[in-house]
C-alpha cells in the first residue's frame, strides 16, 4: 500500500477515534509530541490525550457531537479532510447556555503524518470565523 492510501485508511480510523473518544486508538494514531489547541486551554495539549481533550471540550456543549468524513485528498505526508460535524447544543459551550438547537457544520482540516503514520499536526481551515473573530463579531 502506498503512503497516500495508508494515510486515507488512518483517517478512517481517526474518524472512529474522535467519534468514540477511544484512548487506545488515540495513542495509536497521534504522535505523543503533536500539539493541539482548543479554546478550553491557553496552552497546547499534546498527543492522543491532548487531541481527545479537544473532543471532550466539544462534548461539553454537544454531548452527541459526531464527525463524518465527506471527502478527503491525500499524498504521502498529509490528508485534507472535508468533515460534517453534527450535534445538539445541550450543554454550556463557550459561555452560551444550552439552546437544544441542532448544528450541522462543514469543516476542513489538514492532517500531517510522520514516517510511522502518526498524526503530528492538525490545521483547521477557519473560513468565515477567521474574518469575524478579529472584528469582535464572534466569541473566542
């Protein structure tokens, strides 16, 4: 199997990992030195446990949050993934009280892999939020 196909297969396992918060899969798929960022922490969080912190952060506001791979493009060192994120706002999230509203969001992430096939970096495309945040038109 070439590296591009290997990386796509790893992302399918990654999808399972984030939807189940599987610690064993997180350790298998994420480099222990890989930094991840979340509004819940001012500092980087590292490795599989750090990545799952991002998942748990999302679950505080959306207990049924799920990510679904819609499409992906891969080469030997990275995969671009188009995700659909769904959930119900049933917990406080970034200071906003639960509204019971359903969300469905299209997001794009780029995942970088090391030679061992572990994720070393996750870069999220911010889209409109990247414009609104510096203007003070959205929280966080």
